[in-house]
């Protein structure tokens, strides 16, 4: 594993994408930063992180995602890798809030942003961005956020976490395509608020109740509505209220 450590950068994902465009990168090249000025989440959401407190990392992967239809399986494998590492630190009540926010009880402690590049020769490379709240303890303006330090009342070695997450990614990403069914089963078991009534709001601010049934192969959330209809929702079409 090649590791590039940066003090500050606008975005580790953008840095790694730019690097991959100019040179042949070793598979599972990792970039970390102590501070990220333009961190992004899903659909352009902002990822804020206190300088030097948290883990900001991006991983370059090639030749593992073979079919475009397996794109969401990559998200699943990444989310499960983070959960497996957190479990090894005894972080409790872990789940995945669709599509791939990592939760401990009702608090978000990590997020994932994967950006794929489809080449003309049919090959696919990916940059996997991970933000993990590690040692930050002040979330005054982020009531739904927490960290490993707050939850476990301890401090953690970020360098150790980088290695452990990269190692789990190698294992789980290798299962995409060959044993995706196992990944999907695990992801389904960890799905946040699955099977219980929960409120949602649409992009037009309409509030409704539904019960999460699972996630489709295309990555859409499957919700059972009060009129017994099963409806699939894409990113940003609905937001869970919890």
C-alpha cells in the first residue's frame, strides 16, 4: 500500500483523481490529509472536519469493478469495511444509513463518497473517499454527529485506522462480482431503521411515513408506504427524519 500524507488539501478525492490522470498509480494508493477545505459528501453535500482530529482518506482502486452494474456493491463493500474496523474497536450499535453513512446508534460517525471513472477500453477505476470522525469531541453545531472518541471516551491512532481500513477494503472489494450476495446480505442486516416506521420528507418538503424494506440493486431505497405500495427512491429524492 502506497501512502501519501498531506497537511492540507481542498479534496483528497480530487487530488487522487488528478494524480491518477498523470501517472500510473499502484492499486490501493491511499491519500490522507490533516485538513480538507472542500470535503464533499453524497450529491455535493459538505463534509466538515476539525483539523487534525479526524481521518480523511481517499483510496485509488482499479481492475476490481468490472461491471457497471456492480457500482453500488462497491459502496456496500466500503461501508462494511468501515463497520468491521469500528467493531474491532468495540464501537457499539453500528449501522449503515442509506446510502452509506456509518452510524453509531443515532449519530453519524463516518461518510463515504465513491467516484468512478469509466474508460474507453471498458476498464473502471475508482476513488473511494472516507471521512471518519475519530478524535473530534465538539459537535456543537452538528447535533446528529459524533465520533469514536465521544462514543468510547478514548483517543485513537489515526494512522492505525488507515491501515486497518485499507486492509479490509482489499478483502471486501475482492468479493464484488464474485460474492456480492454475501456483501448485500451483510449490508441488509446493518441497514439503519430497517423494518420500523419512520418519517421521511420529500424534496418538495412533503412529510410521510414508511417502513424501509431494503435497497435495490441500483442503490435505491425500497420503502413500504401506508397504502401498502412499495416505492423505490433515489438519492436526494427523500430524506429520513430521525
